[in-house]
C-alpha cells in the first residue's frame, strides 16, 4: 500500500500563505498533528519524505531514519511564494486553472510537478504491492498522487482539498493503482 501523508501545520499554513519552497518548521499544532498521524499508521513501513523541514519533522514521528526524495517537494510558487491565498488576483487563479502548463513567474507548472511525482510513484508500485510505503509530502504532490491513482489529468487538483496531517491510501497490488481512501482526518479529532 502507498500511504501518503501531508505534513503538520506551520505558522505560514495558519496564516493562509502560499507555502512552496520556503522551509519553516512545524508549529506546536503541527507537532501534535504529526504525532497523531504517526500513531494512525502501521509500524515498520518504509518512510520517504520531501526534503523540507515540515515534512522531515512529520516523517521523523514515523521513522527517525526515513529516506528523503526531492520529487516530493512542494510546488514552486515562484514570485507568488508567501502571498496570502486570499490576496492572489482572480485573474491569476483563472489563468492557472485554465492551463496545467501555466506557471507563476519563476515557478513551476502543475504539469512539471505531476511528471516528477508520477515518476516516483511509478517506481514504488512494486515495492508498495508487498509492503507499506509511506510518503510524507505537501498539498500539490498529494493532489498529483490522487490524479495518478485515478489515471486522470493533473487538473483534478483544483477539485481536491488536502487537510494538514491527512492520510491518503493507494492500493498497488492490482492491474492498476486504486484509490482506497482520501483526506483521512479522524486521527486528528482529539486535537480540534
């Protein structure tokens, strides 16, 4: 099984900012969320993390000796990095939603993100068919994983919501990947 976990909360997440390649640590809530996610997952799994601190800290709650893979890093928001989501102009959102190849100035497109995430997922199909592989990543790569599991275009990203420290499960033992669960958050109920 491929199990994909979003990192816990950071102060930038709490503030509603686009958080791509900046590298803040988890805030106090995020640390608690990471511990809750770790408690909800099977022990002994292979754990692979994005290189950014918020994911590495979440992954460390699962396995202090986790692996790191650059392909799990968040979308590069370029010049939009740090902008509050509410302050991004409507015309920018419209352009972005209309074209998977569109990228923010100095940033990365959804097509580029999908290509790098899907290459990793393709590599993990066989290992995940015989043992659990946990990936700790960010909103956009997790949405790319959903598209990969369903065999649909990356544009589905605009119709997905990924909660902090949520869990996604993808079965890989059949003829093609299958989405088993999405946005699991029941393990976080005691933190509300």
